[in-house]
C-alpha cells in the first residue's frame, strides 16, 4: 500500500514537472525560439562538463537544506515558512562566532561556529512552534513576521556595527581555517556536500527508524489521535520547529563558510521560500528533497548558457520553476489548510 502511494506521489511530481516544461516550451515557441535548442543548451550548461556538474550541485545545496527543514516541519503538521529568516540568523551567528573566537584552533572554531549558527536557527524556529503549541497561533503568520525581523536585523548589523570597510554591506572575512575546502578547483562545490548528505541520512533515520520520529509523524498525521494515544502533541510541535530552524540555518552557514567567507547582505535569493516548493515536490522525504533541489540547481545553472546560446531570457527558468510550484505546491497547501481547519 505504501509503495503504491509513493509511486502515485512520484507520478504527480513528475507530471507537474512535465507540464511545466511543456508550458515553458510553448512560451519559448511564441518568442520565436526552438524549445529543443533552448532546453538542450540548459542541460549542457548544467551537466555538460565536470565543472558544470559541480557548480550545479553547489547551487542545489542551500535549497536542499531549506527543503529538508520544511519537510521536517511538514511531517509534524507544521508549515515552516520562516526558513529565510532562520538561515539569515544562522549565517550571521556563525560568522560573528568565527570572527570573535578566531584565536581558537581551526577544527574547534569550525565546530563551535557551525553549532552557534544551528543554535540561532533553532531559537528563531522555536518561537512560532511555541506560539502554536501554547496559544494555538498560526505558525505561518509568526514565521513570516520573523523573516522580516531576522533579515532586517542582520541587514542593520552588516550596515553598521559589524560592517567591514568599503561600500559593500558585508562583514570582515572569517578565518581561513574554517573555510570549507573546495572539492573541485575553479568551482563552488565544497565540503558542504558531505555535511548535506550526512544531515539528510540522519534525518531519514530519525524520522523512520526511531520512536521519536514515529511519534513526530503521528502528530502530523492526526494530532488528536496522537494525543489520545498519549503522545505529547505540544512538545513535538515545538520540537519539529526547533529542529527545522536548525536545518534551515545550515543553508546560511554553508553559504558563508563555503562560498563567500563572510556575511554579505542579500546573499540569499529566497532560498527559504524556494525550499517550500522543494519540500513539497520532494514529498517531504529526504531523498525526494535532494533530487528536487538538484533539479532546481540544474535549472539555475543551465539558465545562463541557455540565454547565451539562444535569445531566451534566464527569466524563463523562473517561469518554469514557478509553474512547478503552482502545479504541485498550491494543491498541497490547500489540502494542508483544509486538514488544519478540520483538525
């Protein structure tokens, strides 16, 4: 039964991707270009060489972290729409920790800084979880407000108290000892890939191989029944958002430690919001999230070559991604909303 359901869900995701690509092809035709040539250039730009593949994977890593964060919350019936704020908080906390304690040995400083980033994300994530569990306040509204608070607060910091010299809103460079090493020269792929794979595997084991994970999923499936069975529903609502916030923070931490080596204002092109679509398209399963994030990374990476080879704008990739989100996320969100109303 579960296998059939998984196949059916996978079929829905593949159908949504196919329909989005077909609609995108129609738009490309209307612009006077060849869809085959455009999509061929996109694939070649994303997968045409080892360096392209490495950069494609690199682009998918922050999306995978935010996707895993949203997926974890969703498994407990919580919609973590605050991943954008959580990743900003995590990135800033990790950066300031690395700068403040730069005298520590490299390996220890890396661990302490990453943990500081995760802890900051957890604190931000715990707030909507607490309000939902104790006051039955919508975690969506609270998380949206926290997105503004976190992004604007980090913007103030990087434009004032912790701003490095120069016109760019950014901090000083973190110690080189905590930089993630590059896995391939002249690419942006770093050791954050290994961290992502470890986290994804750990999340799968937690959700499907532990009693805590089972109880968390039980709350997401039917909170009333879970409460009747003796599960502390409020505890798991908060726990899911705390853990989700920590996962989202890793998206910001890995971007800083792997690519930019400092906090730069506007470094995230809405990773947190795109992660919602990644999680839903990946059916809230770690393996599905990784594959979906890779798909979005391919689109982003291949868009540049597509625009160079043809006259198709890179915005076409955004259109296709938006169509995928519309076709998959909208029905799921409506279903989630109706389920919450019935609950």
